[in-house]
């Protein structure tokens, strides 16, 4: 049984309130669900739903002034899993990537299809253990015992991420700004990581002018005061997938 996705057909960021009203019109969707699903909605507005649900959402979006298309999920462009890289160098002909074994892998600039960047929210679960001495009375004498308790806490942070799509998504390399060894491409220790990250995106874009850029990459390239922030890793990756779909479904 096929799953479907509803994709917007215009490039402008849709009004979140209009998206929220449309989603709220679907069955079994609460106000809280609609608010969550519409927050930052762009490109792929909903996915992994049945055909009837997809067509209903398309009608609701249309009534709110948002044009969309229903697509079988499996017909979206296939995208490779991201391979994280921490060491790379620049040459006039290629981006030289170093694999985990230190081997050089040259990537010609002309093969870079898209640069997708953004500040992505990350949620981690931390555990704190606490040991406490407790007196346990008995019929004859007391006994001290160690009682352990574990407290779990969800911590929110952000990651500066860049995905380099090659051959239309057939290969994908990921750079995490906090882990990347910038000194091999820009030996400027006085610069902050976000400054180096923005420099890297601008430099890659200059070497590969044919590459598409997502909203986040455009913001970094243009030196925007506030970077584009994505609520989840999935939201960021979905925007990139939508851009690839636009490119393949509407060539030229």
C-alpha cells in the first residue's frame, strides 16, 4: 500500500497560520497537533499519509490559498544516507574529502548538486545518578544501605549542519560545524565556529555556482543577521528533498 506526501508547488514560504487552519480541518487532528505540524512548514507539508488524507489536505490547503501536489512517497528522488566528514581540503578542481581512514577522495566541483545548511535543533537525553545512604531498621540492628536514583532530563541544543549533495542526491556528505577541522581549509583561530561555517558555505558556493542552495545556505552566504533555524533534523532534510523534487519534476 502506497504512502503519500503533500508538497507545496510554490517556492515562497507559506503563511504558517494558513497551513495550521488547513491541517486543523483534517480528522483526528487537535489544535496542538496543527500548531506543531504547521510550525516552520515548508516544502513537504505532510507525508506518510493515505491517499484520501492527502487529497483532503490538498483541498484544505487550496481553500487557504496554498497550491500543493499529492505525490507517492516512493516517487520522491532517492537520497543517500549522509556520510559525516571532519577533514576536507580545497583545490581549484575539487573538494578533497578525507574518509575515516585518511584516504583522499576528490570531488569535482561540477558534480555538486546542492548545498543544504541550517541551524538544526537537537534534543538529547541526559541521565544523572544519585547515591544516598539510607538507614534500614531491623529486629536486631539497623543497616545502612546505598539507594540509587536516576534522573533523566531532556536538553535542547543546536547544530550547525551542512549537507553536500552529489549527483542529484546519489551521494551525500555532512559537515557538523562543531566537529569539522576547519584549520585545513581556513586557519583563522580568531574566528568563531559560526563565522568559519558561513565562510565555508560561501567558498563552496563560489567553486560550485551550479549548486542549488536551501534557505539556510542562502542565509549563511548572504551574511544574514539571524541564521535559518529548523525545528528538527527531519524538517531540514525534508526541505532539501523537496528542492530536489522540484528540480527533477520541473527541469529547467
